[in-house]
C-alpha cells in the first residue's frame, strides 16, 4: 500500500517501473482521466502531485520504447473520501425519509446513535445531518473532509514541499 493513498497508486507504479528522468521526459506518456493529451513532464519532480492518482491502464510499445499510463481523473484520496461521505449522506437521507414517513422527529442525537460509530469526524457527521435537515434534496458533501484523508493529503503536500514543488493543498 502506498504512503500517499493507501493503495497501489502512481507513486508505486513509478517505483515498480524504475523510470529515469530521461524515460519520463521522452518515453512516458501520462494521461489524466479521459484527456487525449498527455501531461507535459520534464522530470520526476513534476509527477509528485499525481502520486495519489491510480493507474487505470498502461501500455508499453516495445518497438518505439514508449510507455503510456492512464490515471484516474482525481486522486484516490479524493475518490475514496467522496465515496465515504456519500455513503454517510445517503444513510442520513434514509433515516430522514423514515422519520418523515413515521411522522417522527428527525433530530441529530437519534441520527448519530444510528450511524455514528467512530470516535472521529463528529463535526462532519453533524454537518451532514444539518444539511439534510435544512434541504433533503439539495444536501451535499461539498467542503467536507474526513480526518483520515486529511492526513494523506498532508503527507503528499509535505512531499511536494520537500521537493520544492508548490501546489496548493485542498
């Protein structure tokens, strides 16, 4: 498991294939999401910001001696965090619907007793409950982050700083 995303990611891919700076600049074509144009990369430093992305597919052309790798359109950290938050949001919405059908009160304490089993991120769960209570249909996860994923983002940001790369952290 990678130290940047918790699964086999681009960082692991690069280490497994042992690409040199020359390979990266001349023989490695990297595509993000569904883009048709490869990234412009000059050396390994340029790739650090993509360490937490996950390779979806790769190809190697032996005749031309080039490699192509297709990465997810977002980092795995972002993808997994969104999935976790959406699962929790959907669970809260289900409880909201049950309460409306039973004509019972939808309150924070009862909802937390049903879905909250962790010792962390209580403020995030309370915010999700608040959003569902305010507008069930428009409730979303925008701007919310879970501690586990914050740690992974900070780890990547540290790696960027150590290598002199300036990329803003979300």
